[in-house]
């Protein structure tokens, strides 16, 4: 199975029932369901798998036991290919409504038209941008404690961050890891007081405050994390087999703003329970939305993708009934 999606010949200005913007789990799921609803569908995205490409082993998706993320992406892609959904490797720069349809402008391939859109552009995880981080992604560097905690049973780990996701991650990891080092650049945590109290009471959690990670070292896997105290300048090397970076996300605020999509106070696209946005015929799914913030999982993204396709199908049928 190929990791790179195939695209059939697609003509500029070709009209579709729905265009799915993005290429992560939510987009793949939306494409599958849209195809099964027999909607003429086009997927436009840049990175097959989205953030899933940064994962190693995935063991929290029902039915796929201990599968590598790259294999999971291949399975998603193969399932969509079965229904002959064209996938265009390109970036959507903007879209606008013209009459009863949307014109989608891409960076390289021109414009395409659709009656409905499903926005599944995901988010970007904030990174530490330190030596060793990119090198050890999937080999000890993780951005999801909920996803990967069981993989670090009986091993020492580092968690970086001071918000709810970092503290929740430290609490969860304390049940698996022999030792959890919680590194935060400030003296106080931004997380809810109740979870801070819970973490502080854990005997195998050590708080390293006023400190930042300077480097991640290892061989085939992470072995050490270099931390510096910002007040004293003291540098410390921590023996650890994993480092969980929980310092937040960058929502697609600019993309939403350009295209007139309403966002919440954090910059995530506002949707209702049926993934409807403020724009008629435009739906949004996955991590780019304001749903389930704090619990970003492949399962939740694929669920939203399916719902978005269902909503697009219903929207088209309702519109047909009015004409």
C-alpha cells in the first residue's frame, strides 16, 4: 500500500458535491463516508495523515493493535482509494461563495467548485524547537500523553508544560512510568488547581520549575533530557526514555479568518454537534474545531469526519427538496 494518495485527472473548475480540505484522520473519514453516500468528492491536502505522521506506535484505535502510525495512514488511504475518491496534493489558500456553490482556490492546481465543504485542516502542535526533538519523534518524543502513556510502562519520562494537558499527562503517566519529571518554565502552573494538587501528591512525580528543555539526547531512542534552570543557569541531565511535549496547539486562526469562519476565543473553528459552521454548507471536523479540546484523538477526529459527511449529505438533500 502506498502512503502517497493517488489522484485521478481532475480538471480546473470541475464541480463536486463536496470538497474536503485536509488530509488527516478526520479528512480521510469524511472522504470515506461521503463516498459511501455517493457524493462526488474531492480531497485536497498536503500531508497524508496530518499530525498522525508524528506518532510512533498507535495502540488506542479499536481493532488496530499496536500498529505503526505510518501503516495506519496507509490503511486509511487504501480505504478511501477503494471508493476511487480523488486526492489532490495541494494547499487550499482560500474559498468563497458564488451563488449556491463555493469556489476553492489552491496554491498550484487552480480553482475547484463544490456545493459543500468539509474543513479538516487540523492544528499544529507547539514544539520545543530544541536539538534532538525532530530526530526522536516517535522514538521517545511524543506530543500526546493520552495516546502513548502505556508505551512507557516502568520507564522514566519527562513531561513539559504547565497547562491542563501537561498536568493531566503527568498524572496519567505517573501510573505507568517509574518516574515523571514535570518541567515548567514558570513557578506556578496554569492548570486547574485540583489537578495540580493531585499531581503534587504523586510520590513518583518530581517538579522542575523555572526551567526549560535545552536538548534531547539518545541513540536509537531517547536516553537523556537536558534541562536548564532559568534563574540559576544550572544545567541538569535527566535520564529518561520518553519526553512528552504538552505546550499547546496552534489553531488555524488565520485560515478561518481569511475564509470568514467563526472561531472561539482560542482560535478554533466553531461548530455545532452536527459539525455545522457559521457558513451555509460548510462543515468542520477534527482538531481544528472547538469540540473535545483537551482530548485530541484519532478516534474523535474520525468520528467527526463521519458526522461532517453525513451533515453535508443531509444539507444537499434538503436543498434539493427546496428546488
